[in-house]
């Protein structure tokens, strides 16, 4: 049994029956499985105990309500390595601090709620803050009357996996500015150490200025100018601004002159060169950049039609992460933006996703779609995963991590083309499915021979180019990477 694959079967129940049924002190099956699900395979063991579980009749497994067959909780527990050192650090609260500054503002950690429905009321944000989120960007506030459509969400899945991509037609806040800024004011008074950012969008210059001043009066730590919403019906709003560097600079300067708190410009990905409006925002006085907002998209499903009609709307979720990170890299590699604080957004579900943004130079990250799918509780594994990684790598603060990966990125003409890495096949682990053979023959370089008698693949070294398609399609990781060698040795 592959532990991670089994964890992905878990329904991630609220008030999980398996944990409620567990009779052993200090053991939390649901929390341990959730840690595995969100790539915390190095520290999920602190929620299990092999010794206690070995002679247990597994009431937790009997309580599992999976619609197919129960999660094999006991086997997960017995195959989970003990992690006593980490458990001691957790108990003693000796884990590394994730405190960091963003635009001079102290943050408890770099994890913020993104501007959306997940940050649109007092109760929601208060709950998230109590659970450990470091900050929140409130759902975009405007003077316009907002009327939402129904339905307004859709998802793109693959092979039984939901939410690979997520499409939304969510508009701005439906509240009046007075109602929203009252909420933000109350939140700031109750949670003074949390970072509150007001996302705003005006219909004219006067509204941009008025909203920014209201944010400052309410006690917000920062203003985020929404230049990137992909589905605003009116011209000159949302992503129309972010595609126009001159307008971006003008409005940023207008807002910056109106307030004394930091101003952040949120960029659209619906553009070829994101660095151009980002530089314009900086020239207008922006203190930081947020990127990216959702990507303009279309899904053709009857269930998502609104009275039989469809429209272009925003695409987010795990599928957009590589695109978002490319835009982050474009900005970080530009000399005019290399020191600009950036808030990274796009496809963040696990601590590894968040870490990738940090090592690309982001000082914090905003999360949205993953919260919509899994709830605010994902903050537990975001924090624990980063802390565990810092311990294993010897880092004492996040400042040591920011931008760490940037030097390894070069242009394509600078890539090594004199060596390659051939795959290795573990025939004992191999189950004989032949997926590697099919993909290599039909979509690669016909460098794998499949023995029909033994049902095992064999590499044809002279034809292999080291593309690693076979590694990617193997369902059980029986194909791994070998050593990097010179191409001359192939001849």
C-alpha cells in the first residue's frame, strides 16, 4: 500500500468519526491522514503511535464512513515511522518561528487569505485568525451594487481527482463600503497582531481615493488595488486596468497620495508581459505587488450554465500554479522589480506549494481555492510543513529562504545539453502494467522493450534520450532517475 495514495482516498471529514472513535490518548487518525494528504509525509507520524496501534482492534477504521471501503487507518499507523524528536519540539513549542515582515508590517506567518468569498465576513476571518492564519485580504470593496449569478462555480477534474482547476464567476463584495469597513475595523481591534488588507476597486478617481481613505480610517494595515478581476462587465475596471500600464501607474499614484499606509497592486495574468504593468505600479508608488489573479477561461458544462447561458470567467486552483510562478519569476528577474515585495498567489494547497513561492522571492502567499475545497484547517499543515522543512534544512528564519531558488533559473540557451539522465527500472517493485512502454512508444522515442512473458520493461539505452516520460507515467514509482552522464558515453 502506498501511504500517500491511501491518504488521498480520505474524505477529510468535518469532526472526523475516525478520530472520535479512537480510544488511545494522543492519537489523532484524521489529523495524521490529513498531514499525509497535504504532503507532510515527514511529520505525520506525530499523530500516530505504532506501539499503541499494534494491538488495537482499530475502532477508528470501523468508524470510517468512506462510501467505498474504509481507509486502512491501522496499516497507515503501523507503517508510519516514529517521529519522537519532532513530537517533543511540538510539545515544547520549540519549532522555528515563521514571523516575517511584509512592507515593514510584522506578520506572524506568511500565510494570508486571498481576496475572495473566503474573506468576506467578520465570522469567517475571525475563525481563520483563531486557527492560525497570519493575515487576510478582504473581498474587494466597491461603491457599485453587486448582484451575483447562480451557479457561479465549476471545476475541472481528471481521473477521479476533483478541483485540479476551479472556475468562478464571483464578483465583488455585496456589502456597502460602510458595512465592510465596519467589519474590518472590528476585526483589527479584536486581532491587532493579524494583518488586514482592504482590496478596493473604484469606478472613477474619486471612488478609488474615497475607498483608500476609508480603509486607512478603519485601521487596515494595507490597501490592495484590484487591477485584475477577469470578469468585470464595465470597461476600465478589473483586468482592463492591469493590461494598461499608464492607467495602472495613474491610479496607483492617486491611491498612494491619498493614504499613509502601504499600497499593493494586484496584477492580472491575462497579459503577455506582467512586468510592464508591475513596473508601472512601482513607478506610481506601489509598495508591493500581488500576483496572480485568476486566468480568463471557459468551461462548457450544463451544470454551470446560468439560465442556459455561459460566459468567460476566472480559472484558479492547482492547475494554474506553474503559470503563476512563471509570472513571479518574470518579475523577479526584471532589474526594476528584483527588490519589490511580492505576495504570491495561485494554486497553493500544501506547504511545498507555498515554499516554492517563497524561494522564488515572494515574502508572503495568499490562498483561496484550497480553502474553498478543504477549509481554513489547511493552515495546520502549511505551518507545520514549513517548520519541519526548516528544521531538516537547518534554517532559522524565513528571511534565509526568500529568493533561494532564483539563481538556478537561466535562459533555455544556457541549459546543459551535453549530459543526460537515463531511467532505472526496479523490476521487483514493477507490477507489469506496461504504462511506461506505451507512453514511450506512442509519445516518446521507442526506447523501452516490454517482455510479454515476464511483463517487465527493459530500457533500450541507445534510443533513450533521458526525457523521463516513463518516470512521470509510472503509477507506483518503479521507474527512477539514474546518474547524470555525458552523452559521449552513449556513442
